[in-house]
C-alpha cells in the first residue's frame, strides 16, 4: 500500500491502474470505514482511500479543531483491509488558493442536518467533486449512516453527469447498537453508555409507524421530548420518504427515520430505513 500526498504523484500512479474504486474519508477510521474498503475491493483493480479533514464542511463553531485524527493507525487498518493507495493531501495541496468556486448543493441540503449545519453540504459536495476530479474513480463508496450526504452526493453526480457509479455501504454498529462513527471516540464513559439510546429511540419511531400511526409530527415531537428529558440536545428526529428525503406522501411505503442529537459537545447521527 502506498501513501501519497501530492495530487500530481497520485495522478501518475493512477494512470495505469485499471478500474478504480474510491472511498473518501476524514480519517480516524473504524470498522464501518474498513467495511467500505472491503466493498470497494470487490468492485475494482485498485482501491484508493482519501483521508482529509475538510475545513470547508465545518461551520465556524463546529469541531474542526477537535475532530479526531489518527493517521498511523488508519494506515495500518487500511493496509490490512486491502487498500492500494491512501491519498493524504495537506490543506495547502487541496486548497492552494481560497476555494471560492464551490458546488451549490440541492435544496434538501438545507434541511435536516443542513438546517443546523448550513455550510456543511456545500463543503462536502465541493471536496468530493474535487476529489473525484483528482482520482477519476469508476466507482465511489459512501456509508448509509450519513444518509443525507449519500443522497445529496448521488444527486450531485446525477445532475452534473459525473461518470462515477455510486455504491452505498450498510451502517456498521457496535454490539449495543450504536452506529460506528469517528466522533464516538469523543464521548466520555457516561455518554458512551447513553449513546445507543438514539438508535433505540429511532426504533420506537419505526415501531409506532408500523403499528399504523401516520401522525409523524407528533411521533417526532414525542421522541424529541423523550431524548431531551434524558439530557440529549436534539437537532431533529424526522420521518421522511426514503426516495426523496421529503415528508412522506400519504401512500408512501419506503420510509426512513433520521435523527441528529448531541450528548455534551458530541453530535451523533443515525437513521433506519423501513417499509410499511
Ligand atoms: O463522510 C465523510 O467522512 C466526509 O463528509 C467526506 C465524504 C469524506 C467528505 O469530506
């Protein structure tokens, strides 16, 4: 496995590598990321993983400075998972001049997480478009834990005619149900014990919907109140159409419940797809 930090060198190395699968990450990798790398391995001759904590996708008061970084451990995990190339550009390599040209994401980017992180998806789309232009992958893999991100990036690829096949990897969970996330490392022991409750609360929403309730606003409000009483700061709990991410139409059956909430300073997100 090679670790490359220059765009020019990466382009040279990729010139003759056959079919390329690409897994963009911000590092501090866990089994969820490594599962995406294994999926990538099944779809290409060459697997490229990028590690870059993208400042463009963090708002002014967000956790860019404290975002966990663990390059050496990441490279060891990637080597064992079958990655061929790890691309680790510095900020000045990727953004040598201020990135004033940015990708404007679709309107859904300003709802759900985007309501609370208004610059986030513009930053994500911009860096992913840029990385796609550098790596020129045949296939790119993203996790379903970041369902809204996956949805928006698929829309970007479709509307901008970017010639890449988008694949989704399932959310990987700890034994107690907590979705794997780089931010889980930031939880203190008491918060870590409490964290799986977000997933359990989403399961209660699924259960209520399956029992025939369609008053999603009321279910969302009850779930928010339940978590708030237990010390969570809830950004949103939302039942949406799995195909549009909008409020479900009365006859829609393929749904998704998404949630974002904070324990202390650590923001966790999760979602469950379900059919009625
Ligand atoms: O999901 C992430 O880790 C990031 O948002 C991504 C896609 C690597 C862009 O920085």
